[in-house]
C-alpha cells in the first residue's frame, strides 16, 4: 500500500486567505504569529465551503470576503479598512481603493486583494505611479499588475482589505474570538451576505452531507473535487497542529491555562482523525489530475472516508463549543488569573 503522506511544512498552505493574512500580519507588530497561529485564530483551518451540485473548484474562496477578513483581523488584534466595489467600480470608489493600497504600502504593510494573477487571495506590496504598476504576489507568482488590470478584475468585485491599527488584545481574547468564529461557521450561523453564499454553498458541518450526496450522485467534478480535497486536507492538518500547539504554548499554572490545555488536547484527537481521513482522500483525488470520483468503487470508498471525517469533526466541534463557553465565562466574569 502506498504510504499516506502527512503535512510536515507549516510555512505554506493551500488556503490562500490564510497565506495572504499571514503575509500581511508579518509586516506588523504581530509578526511573531506563525502561519499555524493565523490559520487557527482566523478559523481558516476549520472552514468548509462545498458546492452541493458538483463540488465546484470555487468553493474554498467563495465567502463574504469583507466580513470574514475583517473579523479574521479583529481576532488577530487589528482594526482594518475595506475597499469593496462592484466591478467595474465607479471612479470615486476606484480612487478610494487605490488610495487605500498606497496608504498601507507607504506604512510598510501589504494590502490583501483577490484575483491578482489567479482567482485566489494575495498581496499587493509596492507601487510605481510613473509606470502605473502594482507589485504583487499570490500563490501562483510574484510580479507586476497594471493599474488598469487591477481596476478591471475578471471577477464581479474589486476587493481590498488593509490593516489600519494594531490593538493590544490578550491571548485569552484572541482565542475566545477565534473559537466563536469557528463554531459559528461549523454550525451555519456565519453571516452570509444576503443568503447568496448560503443558497449556493453548504458551509461548515453541513458541507459533509453536501459532499457525500454529490459522491452518491456521481456528480462531483474531477478538478473541483480534487481541489477541495487538497484545501481541506491541508486546513485540517493546520487545525490539528494549532490545537497541539495550544497544549504546549499555554503552559501557565492558572486555572484558565490548565483548562485550555485540557480542551485543546481533547479536540486535537478528533481533528487528527479528520486530518488522517482527508490525507487518504487527497491521495485518491490528486490535484490537478482529479482522480475518478464518478467511479462507483472509488466514490463509495470516498463516502466512507468522508463519513469518518464527519463523525470525528462533529465530535470536535462539540468540544470546541464547550471550550468556547468556558472562554466566554472567563471573559465575562473577569476571573483573576
């Protein structure tokens, strides 16, 4: 049997939102936050966004970006600015967005954007007014983009997020906010931009049922299914690693830190099981080749693995809910630590 490969490099990810957030934060006073920290504290390690018809390739990047990114940055202890406009933008909105880019670059912090070279999230880190160019990078390349191309994205929106101000959040507050976001997403309570995303995608734990149904119907798209497998397999590896690191990093002797270790260790067992199931699924459906999700034997094996992951993650989310309730109680009662 072919050995099932597990993740061992924690400085790269298939989640382009996590890549961009970590890249921007690396130029701030919170540059000590690792990619594992960012993936966990923003909740991206725990996300699932599945197109129920064909498990479309657009799923992992189809979410209300402005709301999610601003909440992500709040979790990390930042106030952020958003430049978002329907494309093509009006001259006024375009000018405001361009100004936001240049303002943050002048401060030495990249701007987070989408659809720079590919339809993923990336960073704009420099500009040249004389040549009318931005310097940018995403998961596909590092290069230049003309102001004109930036103003006319292929997707329906001109999207931008910049970091405005750093706040002195404690690690307790950051963890509580992260758990709140993770549980909201898992339970389908996440704000969804007027139901557009909710009506098209199954989010959180509901994604499993949608994915299993697509496999049962033999309707999963080869490329899209493989891409979702890669993204979520990678994300759940980060989820398990984030929880493992909480156990070692929260090494204080007070009651709160002891309980954080206890909850994180218990939840890590379940997310390790999720990651193991997806590691096998990722090998069955390699990206970009795609594998054979419409083959009955292959699809049935995938369904069994998805159900195993679903069972483990359902238990993991239940534990994270208890974890969140504990952190909320600490926050509201202002326990002496």
